[in-house]
C-alpha cells in the first residue's frame, strides 16, 4: 500500500528494482533528485517496483518508495503508475520477461504516463532467435514503440558493463585467465555502470536536454526533435586479448601473468553457475549481479550474439548526454584494481 504522503508527490518509476542496473539507477536517481534545488527536491521522488523486499534496504534508507508487486497483476501495476510522470523500464530478468515487462508498459500507457524510457541492449535487434533472452529485449523495444506515441518514448542501448569483468575474479585468481567462448581477437567496447546511470538520469532530469522549462521537467513529453534511441558505448575498442593485458597492467602483474583463453560454452556456463550469490544485508551494493539462471541464460545469449554481431561500435551519445567522456575500460581497471586479485602463485 502507498502511504498518504506518496499521494502528494510525483514520481519517476523504475521497474525491476532487483536487477543490477535497476537497483543502481534507483540509488543514482534518488541522489540526483535530492541534490536538485527547489521544486524538484521538494515534490519529486523515485519509486521502484520489485518482487521481493530482500536486498532493498539501502534504497529504502535512501528515501526511495519501494513497492513490492506481482507483475502478473495489472490492476496493482496500474495503481503504482498513479502520480508517476516518467517510467524507466528494465526488462524483468526471469523466464517471464516478455509478459511481465509488457504488463508494466501497458499499465503505464493505461494510466497515461507522459514519458517512458527503456534500458535495452546494443545489438538486440540482431539476435538470431526472437525468443532468446536478448531477442526478447528487441520484442519489448517494439512493444514500447507501438504502445506509446513517437515523442513519448526513448530507448537506451548500452553495450555490456565494465563491471561484468568482476565475474571473472575467481577464474583469474585460480587459473590466471579470462575465459570466454569467443576468439581472442573478438572486439568489443563496454560501458561503466555509473556512466549509464548518469546518461539516463541526465536525460530524465535535465530540461536542457529536452528544450523545456525546468518547472515542466518530468511533467510533459519532450519534443519530437529530441533523439529517440541512444547507443551508449565506451570510448575505446578492445580485443579480448587486449582486455586481459589491460587488467594485468592495472594489477602490475608480470608479462603474461593474466591472459585470455577461449573456452567452450559448457565450461563458461559451468563457471558462471559456480559463482556464489551475495550475502543478504551486505554493507554496500554488490560489485556484480546475483547470477540467477535467467541472468546466466542472458549472458550466454550475449556470447552467441557476439559471434555474429561485433560490439565494436563507438558513439558520442553518452558524451552528448552527460557532457563528458565516458570512463575507459583501462582506467576502470586502474581505479578498481583493489577489487581484483592476481593469480595465486601456488597454482
């Protein structure tokens, strides 16, 4: 149930609060609104939808209106859309991704939410199987565009996150390798989670990006002249071998101490399944997402996509939104060197 106080406020709603990006974006948006002077700080708030409250304690402490919902119940979802002026769709990370996420989109439309954004994935439109995890992202993009009028929707297509490299920590420490089911010379670019959050928040909260008065931000649709699809990338392209070399350099390892190795899909899946979940009640948000079966399927589908779609496109979209250069992967490794471990000398 929503509190009486909530009815006097206006909201930016973020779906899938349990997801790694959704959780981080909610924290970032809440902080940005709190730092805005005047009417925005006084009247606006972030609302997050989640299927369970466990792990949401830090968001509640940050002043986020956390609402536990059943994504199958559209009446409940419609109630959560009241007093909402802008919705950020994060596809639900489960086997019911399409129907549950469509229910959120449809509820926003039925309640006449003025603006809706979706965080998708670069290359989703090139997925060979429309019903694969990444193919479903493209399905949801199409549904969003068909449900809301042009000028009321925006889609962000980031590449994979820098933070995904934390998932290889155990492999690096135990075997001295970054292993993936891709060739060593496969090229890609990735994006920092903070940069992604900054881009989405800037688009939603900055009237300058939408050519409207500050008093109207979050209250009216942006004009049709504003860009509708943003492809968010890092500033540099790296081969898989380059990634291993950059991490080895950041950790001040000897030459060849950390290398890249192509492994089978079965070995990759087995490794991901071996990564433990996070301890509930941790003092800070986790460095990497909890690897549910649905998320592992999504990552494995990403490797399949990368075999015929090269994630080596570099755009200026992030810089155009935020006004600064995105964080490069090499610098990310340097700034986060304490979160990685060099290979065990006893191996």
